[in-house]
């Protein structure tokens, strides 16, 4: 169960970062940071769907579990984006408000993705 959860989190974080890197070819860093919650929302839904698809009936409390995984995914994305900003020595840094936005967006959309998966698989 923990391996599936870790895979789901890394799918969400990796997808967000891949979308950000792709958009960096034609957008500035400030614009990417502005639309980053949209990337996190999309990949948060994928995280929730993937965990239900993988574990199906092994999850006791699907809404809570998917929400917690989404919050973890948003937090990890925040950490990676902040560390990237430190390594490239650019002027951007994210603050605590951004962390809460990332966590809330990823948690809510992960819950919605899990709800969609539960409905799809008739669990």
C-alpha cells in the first residue's frame, strides 16, 4: 500500500514539474509560477485517480486517504519548486501562502479524482 501511495505522489509531482519545464520554453518564470496551481490541480486529480485505480478495495477511507496524498503531493511540489529557485539563484521564492495554496488545490483535486475513480470502478 505504501509503494502505491509513493508512486501516486511522484506521478503527481513529476507531472507538475514536466508541465512547468515544458512551459518554460515559451513563458517566463513568473508566469509559470502564476499558473503552477493549474498544473498541480490537474496532476492532483491524477494522483487521486491513480491511487484508487491501484488499490481499489484495499483503501478503508478513500476520501481522507486521497486528500492526504494530494496534500503531500502539493507539499512536495512546493519543496521542489523552492529548491529549484535556490539552485538557479533566481529572484523568486515561494512563501507560506503559496504552500497553503499548493496543498489545498492538490488535496481537493486529489479527492475529486479519487471520487471519480470510485464512481468509475463502482466501489
